[in-house]
C-alpha cells in the first residue's frame, strides 16, 4: 500500500471554480480542453462531459459546458441539394458559353 495520503475527490462545475483553479486549467490545457474531455455517466441515461485537474490536496472532476450541434439531417440534405443545383447551373452556363463561342467562331 502507498504511503501517500488519499486525495479528496471533488466534482464541480466550471462555472463554480475560483480564479486560481481556472488559472491552473489554463496552465494544464494551454490549447484548450476539447480533446481531453471525458464523457462521464450519471444516473440512469444521463451523462456529462468533464476534465480532470489535480492539486496537491484535491483531485477535481470538472463539469465543462459542451455545445451540441442542433442541426438536423434535413439541414444537411438541403445544403447538399443546393450545392448540386448550383454545380449543375454552373455546368449549364459553361456549356452555353462554349456554344456561343463556337457560333461566334463559325
């Protein structure tokens, strides 16, 4: 068994952190924490995203806000349909220009 004392374990929301802990987070994650988030299972079907931070006395599990994309698949379908329509329109315009050039050359 280890001689090190057991650290206190705390779960806390990012909004509730003091300035000192926020500064420690910036030092630990200078490029952001998005690639370091954990998905933590809560009770039932719930979950939250969190990052870790350790001090000498406490091991923190910090709940972080996550923006979830609210777009529907329908939005993607509309975007791609418009892209295809635009491409077809550009191709038709290009062919029309070629025909006009050919008529002009004759």
